[in-house]
C-alpha cells in the first residue's frame, strides 16, 4: 500500500501536518497539501486543449495550489459527457503537454481525472450509445443507456490503463480515477442502477469488480511513474443508491489491493441528484437560461425536482469522511466545503492528508497564496466564495465565477 509521509496518525503524539508544507503523494512531492479539485471547464472545443483551458489551470497554479486537476478526461469516445469533452488519445497529447508545462512553470503539479461517464454520457451529442450496468433511461438526454456487455467492461478497463499511459506521455504527475457520481464504475457500485444477474451484479463484491479492476489496471500500467488517486462516492444521495457501509467496504478493498495512493471522498449523483455534492444555492433560473426556449419554461417549473437545494456549511462532507478516516490507513483527500484556511488546518488535525477545493478557487484562484500571506500576518483567511452555485450553469460556456468573470474565457476554435 502506498502512503504519504504523514500516513494515518497513530497516536496523540503525532504532529499535525502543516497545510502549506511539502507533502508526499505516492511517488510525487507536492509543495503543499491543497489540491484544486476537478471542476468541468467547458473550454475544450473539438475535444482538444484550448488556450482557455491552459489559462484555467494556470491561474490556481500561480495562485499557490500544490496540484491542479484537469477534469473529465474520458478514456474512450462514448465515455464523454458530451462531444467536446477531452478524450485521451494521441491527438490530444501536444495540447496537454502545453498545459502541463505551463502548470509546472508555476511550481505546481497537475493531475488528469480519467474516467468513463457511463450512463451520464450524452449519446445524442456523442453520436454513440451510453453504457450502464443495466438498461437505463437518462431523463436528461431522454435516451436509454444500454447494458454494458462483458466485452465492454474489459475494453473500458483497458482504456483506463491506456489513458493513464497517455497522461504520462503528456507530462501529468498524477491521474485521478473517477469512481464517483454514478459514472461508469460508480453506476456498477449502485444497487439502484446495477440490476445485473451475472458476476458484476448482486452482492457488493460483484458490483465492486469494475472499480477494483479499473484501479488495478491503471496501477499495473503506470507502476510508480506517477501518483494514482481515485475519487470515490461515500454515498449517492438517492434512495436505493450506495451508502456509507458499502462504500467503506469498497474503500477497504482498494486499500488492500494497493492500487491507489490516496482516495478523494465525494458524494452525489450527476445522473440523479447533482446538488447533493455542492450544497448552497440552487440556481434553477440560471440553469434554465442555458436551455433553448422551448425547454426553458419546463426547466424553470420542474427544475427544483432535480436541482435540489441543500444548506451549505463548512466541510459538509466531514462527518461522513471521518468514518473513512477511522477505518483506513490509506491517505485521504477531504472534499466539500473547504473554503477557509482554518477549515483546511482542522482537516489536517483530524488526520486527512490533503484537502481539495473547487468553487473557492474559481472565486479566488490565488486563495492559497493568501492563506500563506494571512498566516504570516496572523490573520484569519475567509474565502470570498458565497456558495451561490451560479458558477455551475456556466459549464456550457466555460466554467467561471460570474461574480468575478462575467464573460467566459475564450476557447479558440480549431
């Protein structure tokens, strides 16, 4: 099993890790323990890197994060959420190399989030059928995802390994395997979505085969050349979905397998309950405005059934994540409502090795540098993010904080 320099604390005498000091993540040394979480960028026309995507990641790198994460790099064409999402292939390498070189020049590391969208994929946009454990109607696309065959599972598992190799060629320091949000591997874990009767359905040990197999294939492909993390759902936030007891068991298996260097703990379903992860405002009106006029009224009237509002609080996933921390020695990355320095430092005190931040860094890409400045000056650091979630509807025109950047970053066509 891979560990960081400060693996799971073994007693009260162990020092609390310094949030802003260098830390090990598998074979990688990060300059601090703050990771820019993967947030969909929306600036990859033609499924290739744009100057806007490079700038999107240059900002938090220059702003002090230890590592930034390029979101949703699909491992195969049908695994994209939509046709302009990057999928890892030789044609994408030159642009990705420009991106990684730019991030490295700012002193940060860079990770590629690799995965297959499974039933979350848009088959209309991709021109390819979406895949799920069992036949499933995606109410967003109004299309059925077909049940993946055993050959599909084997092919997608190999595709993850191939994508990790391409990430190395492109200069990435790490890959994050997407095992959450009811994407392909996560949908197999879900009792609600997985109704198979073969060796991939039924008991958890069978439903976890895809997630474990993908992680094993990636580790076998890359060895210790780069760090390997995985984003794992603690719970789906929907009736009949996976819950903490089964997720804890899956996490323990991943630890026993030795296939990942750390787990990033997440929650929610992009397919059935996306706001369960984000908490805070539910910008139904802004989401509706992104749809063509015929659908706009329907989204405004019915959107609250899908875009549900959950109250925001700092570190809102911490209560669930504590159960994973108590059960595992594997390094853990705490996600969800990490906005202020003291929150991040509290996570270190509770035994989490890293924190991942998303919306706060969209609002202030230089927030980590401000952490350091305020610490030196003896000041508390309070993020300017108000958790309105109005950044979320901007994924269709380049994800951004509309309070700071009212106009999207330009993504040049190719």
